[in-house]
């Protein structure tokens, strides 16, 4: 089983999720999607902008702003290569409701295509500033649009879903998962999309040398 940790508010998860889905659609490995709700403010501070992009409140240092700007600059390059729009969010979002929605969608979707449609819609619209991850009613709308049943969903958000989500956060942190996307294969953790070749290699039984497909100028014999 392959588990993938994801957070809808992560720009790196956004530019990687379509590639990660190919592990299932192209290679046949069923993915167990696990929401990891990042506490970005704890290490990069918080900020809020107006609709025009002006900063109206922040506790970030100049160094933290430099890190944030660099991270988005990097992610935008990959988004542009995928013909995707990546607009920086106007605040630090609590994406836990969206994470719980992902847990629900994974359980209730009749077809994996519906789950993929739900994830892609939430990702795409959020990064166009057109999806409120903290609005339960909006998440219901996206579930319905993906043909995923919603009866009992709001109760799940406040009850069993919230409990499962919070327990999952503690478990993932205890395992050493700290960012997204992260790939969990048995007792191994691979962080970020550059490990996709290695993840496929590991899932196929680790036959032959570890792949260096991202670095074709290197030769295994030279290592």
C-alpha cells in the first residue's frame, strides 16, 4: 500500500498532485491519500492581504518573507509548466476541513475518477482564490459536483471525521512526516515530488540499482 500525505494549501502539493495520480492511473498502485494539515504559521509566521494584494497584517520577519517568496517563486515555475494558475493565498488557511473532506471523499466515492475530480477541483479553485477551504458548505458543493454523496457529511466534519483527522496528525508527526507531499511505503518516508522515480522503483520491488532518471548525466558506475 502506498500512502501519500497531502495538504490543499501547500503550493508544492498543488504542483505535484497530478503527477502523483499517475502512480495510480498509469502504474496501477492504489493511493491512500492522507491529509497532513500544515501549521505554516508556526515556522513561517502569519500574514493577511487585502484583495488587492496589500499586506494588512503580519508577524513575519524579513527572513520569513524571503523564504515564503522564494517558495512561491519555485512553485509557480512548475505550475506554469503545467499550464496551471497559482495565485498566492491572501491569508494562512486552516485546511483541516478540506482534509476531513478528502477522507470522506476517499471513503464515499463510488469511483476513483470521482475522487480525482474532487481533489483536482479543490486544488485548482483554491489556487485561483476561488475556493474557501474553511467553508463547509462550499466543500459540500464540490463533493456533489464530483458525484460523491454528502448525506451525513456535516455531522462527520464535526464528529468522527474531526476525531480521525486529529488522531492522524499526531500519528504522522510521530512517524516523522513533516511536509507534503510525502510518500509512505511501509517504514520509509520519501518527501517531495523529486522522489517519484524512487517511489515507483520501490513499489515495483526495488529491482536493480536505485534509479537516477532525474539525473541522466550521472552514471551508476561512477558513484
